[in-house]
C-alpha cells in the first residue's frame, strides 16, 4: 500500500500540522511533499514562498520522515504534466463545487484560473504514485473524492490506468482548534491571529505562554464537551493527541483549568522541543538538506514516470515522445 500527502507552504507549520500530518507520515514507501505549486493559486510573494518551502521541507525531514520520501512538488515535472491531462477529463460543474473556489474565487474579479483548476493538480499528485490511501484532514475530503471520481472516469474512458485512492482520516489531531477561537481550526495561514496558533518553530516560552492564555469557558468544571466547553475540549484534545491519551478520561484528572493548561503546555513542549533541535541541526547543514531532498525528488521522478506515460498514451498522445 502506498501513502501520499502534501502540505502547502501558505504559512508556517503549526502543532496541528505536526500532530495531524507529519507525525502520521511514517510509510517508508510513501511520498510526502511540499506542495509549492498549490501556493500559487492566489497572490503570493515569491521570496516568501521560497523561504516557506525550504523551512517546511526541513521541518518534514526534522520530523523523522523516512529517507527518500520527502521532496518539493515543483521539482517533479510530472505533477504539472498530469494535471493538464486530468483537466481534460474533468468537468466545469464539479470544479465549480469545490469549496476553495466557492469561498475564495467564485464571482470575484482577478480570481486566478489556477484556483479553479488546482483540484486537478491535487488529483494528479495523488494518482501519479498509485496511491491507495491519502492521510489528510477533514477539510481535504472533497479533493480526495474528486481524485477518486476522476480516476474512475479516466479508467472507464481510456482504459485501466490509475489506482482509485481511499481517504485515511486522522482521529484527534484533525480537530485541534485555535487557542483563542476554539471553534476555528488552528491555521498556518492565519498570520493575523498568531496568538491562538502554536507554530512549530516558536520559542518554548512563547508556546507555554500561548497555552496558558488559551480561552476557556464559563464554570470551573473540566470536562470534554465540544458544544458547551469548546475551549476546555480543545485543550483536552491537544493533550490527548500529544500523549496518546483519551480526552474524556484525561478530563477526570483535572480539578482546575490551570492544572490542565500547565500539563497541556508541558505535553506540547515535550513534542515540539526535540523537533526544534533536529531542525536546528539540519538547518545548519544546507548541503545535507539538499542531498536528502534530491534523494526524494529522484525517487519521485522515477516512481511517477510510468503512470504519466501510461496516461499520455491512453489519451492518444503516443506520438508526443512521452
């Protein structure tokens, strides 16, 4: 079974990204990439994109992802090549229903065409490697479903070419919320609300302060109740994700909010500090990082070639040299 996932460098990685994604990227035969092509669907600063791409790739390596599994999307041309072929098999109607386009582009002037078509790129990311399981958060369900639909349609119209993937959902980590707004996801893109976000490279004292200042709820009882106590529930789920515990059971051990916050801060730092140390080590040796990313790139190029060539020929482009 082949596992694949990518993270868009739209901001700095957060605790939620680590618990819901990086920590789950363990398949030695998997493909895990920085999805920098996806970061171009809206206006962006090229210099910031370069910096975020490098930081994210280094953090992925620091998180201990298996050797040869990490690469940068734009370094593997097959992603963009297959994306166009899949655009030729996708329908305007289904792309117009995608949530990102509906929320950020539909009816708005100066919307980039790539925001409309990028689900085809995401489908290409998945289908290139014969991926049979895609470990993503709940906000990506719709994209995996589109990849499944496109694969089924392509196989039906042009012959068996792609594996139809399955969605692999996270359990707790996908539900980690913003510390100041526990009804919203902790987002790496939310630069204006950094006080509610735990970023992986924030100093330990900043991380502890953010946890201790987390929004709580009225009343003093510690219990897991998402509707009535979203702030406390969020802290319990963060603690549970960091310690592999059960949030409902953990709640029984805390008589006060303060004790819960203190233990949650300790648990978060126990997860993040080793990652920060390894990141610092790798960042001090850029040549070593380049070599590791080149290993992942070369493996991805080799692995993606057969399905790209199969798609090219299946669609009648056999004379193109693909």
